[in-house]
């Protein structure tokens, strides 16, 4: 579904990514791992059109989408859950969710998807008329994921799923993400909790200072001495 080829990305004169290549297959969950500042969010932002690559290509469904606008990419089926959630704090949960469908005009299907989201995350039904800024961190993350799902994506990019959340809250998110994946949506997940990410994905990639240093099946990476030493504290 997605193929990133030899990607270089820079902010002005400051290069952040060098020669990055990765793939996400149809129906896969793929983990993108690395420490703070490794370039993970930059890579997701480039895939979703927030940044333009300096070199390389991004191929989605066989087409080169490098540098395409975020709006066009959403229309093509790519949704991005940004780091920090980025909800509209002064709007209600319902309004935030409906903003995820802002490019759609199929009112009946939008209503069906809205019901699907609050079924995936029942607490959002209870908070439907509540301002997003008053939600807990976990509830905000559910709302951010729900907003992305309202665009009916085929590829969901999630940046730092567990950031600032208690482990029990993170565990409560995974059943919904598995259901989303099983319904046909591929997921590229950025996550600092390496064990959690690898246990819930089929393959993984490791970024260090803007370069890919490891890649392979998640089970292999979980047992890789370099991963164990650097990320699992053993």
C-alpha cells in the first residue's frame, strides 16, 4: 500500500531524515520506533503532506504522492493522528469528530461512521456534548483517533499513541485499533514504548538520528540484542 523510497527531508538547511525507505502492506500494522529527535514525526508529517521531501519518493497505491497536499491525501485515504492529539479544545467532542469528515458530503454514511466511532470508544458517546479541552488525556486520544477515522482512511498514521497516558489507558485503546485494522485499515504507528509497539505489529523499523538502522518482523526485533539493550532496559 505504502512505499517510502530513499527519502531525505529537511527543515530549511537542517536535514532531519537521510535515505529512509520503508513499506506498509495492505492490512498491516507497522511500528516505527526510535528515541526522541530520531525523525519519526518528521517522517509521518512528510507522508501526510505536511512536509515536502528534499529527495526520494512516497508511493501510495502505485502512485507517487510526494509533496501532494494534505487535503488530497485525505481524499485518497490517508489520515494522520498527530502527536499531542491537536484537538480543537473549544469545540465539543461531536464537533471535533465531524471535522474529520469535512471533505465528505455523504451525510447518511457520516452519521453511520459517527456511530461506529462512539461504539469503538463508548466514553465518547458519554462526552458527546462536552468540550474537547475538558477531556482526560486518554479521552482526547480516543477523540483524535475517532476524528481521523471519520475520513474513512485506508492508511492510518498514529504519532505517539501512548504519550502522556497511563499504561491502563493505553491498553484500553488497543482493542479498538485491532478492530480498525481487522476492518481493513493499515496502520503505521510511531511509539516510544517499544515492547508495546512490537507486540501489536507485524513488522518494525528503527530510526536513529534520521537514519534507519534496523528493520524486520516484530518478533525478531523483540529478541534483537540491540533493541533489548537500547530500549527495553535489559
